[in-house]
């Protein structure tokens, strides 16, 4: 499976991200779609979409997307939620779910900061794709794409764009 991972679009999913994600099989969105369901629908019409809602998403997105997802992809167990944290500094709810499910890959958003870290304590990869939208304080817009096969994550690529103040 070739996966594209984004978060914190806050209503913006523009051409550069479409081009970067064009070869992926599926897009995962780690919350804060913004723009109501129009952003969600735009991404879902582009590629198959698997998402969770974020703290800035309204009831329309929460109706379509759960708080978290636990699933298997390419033989790897995945836990995805919006507010998560990182090794040694997980959000309380994230830590509860990590301990319950023991995923091999933990995906979150919220911070607008790209992080890819291995957590030795839980023996899992922790991935935050940063933000691909323009709302927030981040200086760089980011997205990830990677392969998951045979329970292994490999060939991860990062997209970096300067943050624009308008489209």
C-alpha cells in the first residue's frame, strides 16, 4: 500500500499537494479538515480517504470521521487520532489508546510540526505529518508519503512548501 499522509488542512488542499499525492493508493488525514465537509469531499474525490476528526472540526466532519481509528494496513497495525503527542509526551487519551491497542504505527496531527520518531517503550513508529494548510503559526507546509508492505513501513518521502498567507 502506498499511503499519503496529511493533517491540518484547515480548508486548503491545493495543487502542490495533489501533485505530491498523485501516485498514492490512499490518503490518510489526521484531523482538522476545516472548510466543513467540502474539504473532506474534495480529498475523497481525489483519492480514497481515511480520516479522523480534529479539535477544529465541526459536527459535520465528526459525523463522517471518528475520533480515532485502529486498523491494519499492509500487515501493520495503525492507530490514528488528531491530538496525540510524541514519545515521552503523549496526550492522556492517546496514551490510553496506545496502551490498549499496542499499534506498530501511531499517526497524529494537531501540532503543525512534522515529526517522525520511533518509540522504544511501545515499539512503534510515531508519525505526525505537520500541516498542509495555511492556517496556524507554522512556517513550512508538509505532507508525507510512504509504503507499507509485509508489516514494514519504508521509502518515506517528505514534501515541504513555504506557508502561503493566501491562495
